[in-house]
């Protein structure tokens, strides 16, 4: 009986420490972007997931609320840096940034006259704000046990961005960024869902 209680107590301690570290490093990665902060947040989130999965029963109400709040913070703040790192790795830094956080693409496809740079326009503006809302909705849906809502999140985002996705670099960036953001938010939300089960 005592060893079972100590094992459960150790699981809660590991979960609290890992989720606290994931929250701190996710916020650091968001406000002071460095890959190290993101990798530390990812490691802490993985430990928190394992700890939450091994707990024998649901958390008391107060602990469940705190866990849910921390998991949503991890989802919202860590998903942006996760998407940025995924995009950097996939695109090799070749995408040109616009003034408003979007990317620059050629206004018209096809060949430009020799020596003349084609006109450019900025697409996928407001991605940071949209990403925060997307991750908040995703983590909230997972915490609430309603993963079907992810289809709604993806559909709304896709319909809202549809007219901007004719350029290949815009499509690639949209897909990679969205998937990285959703995976991160779902992982963070899953920690809280497992604790509340």
C-alpha cells in the first residue's frame, strides 16, 4: 500500500515539474525565440505526457484545473515556435518575410522580363494571431474530450486562407505550419485530458 502511494505521489511530482518546465520554456521560446528553449519545452512536454499517461486515476478538481491551465499555456505559447522551427527545417530559410508577418510571393506566376524582378505581394498575414487562436481551440477541444472539433478548426483556417494558397511556397508554408502547430497543441491538450480522465 505504501509503495503504491509513493509511486503515485512520484508520478504527480514528475508531472508537475515537467509541465511547469514545459510552460516556462514554451513561454521563453515564444517571447525570446531560440531553438534551445523549444527543444527543452518539447522534452518537458514529452515527460509530462508519459507521467500523465501512467497516473492511476483522475486528478482532484483543483489539480485538474491547474493542469489544464498549464497545458493550454504550453499549447498556445509553444506551438508558434514549433511551427517556426518546422518551417525553418523544411524551407531552409528560403522564404522571404513580409512587413506584416506574412511571406512574399510573386504577384504573377511565369517568367519576368530579363533583369526585372517580378512584382511581389504578401500572403498569409496575421499568422501569429491566427495560430494562437488555432492552438487555443485545439487544446481546448482535446482537454474537453471533443477531438472532432479539430476538423472544424482546420476547415475554418483552410477556408479563410483559400484565396492565398495559389503560390506553391504559400501552400507548403500553410501545411507545414498548421500541422506543426496542431500537433504541438494536441500533445499539450492531451496531458490535461489524461489527468482529467
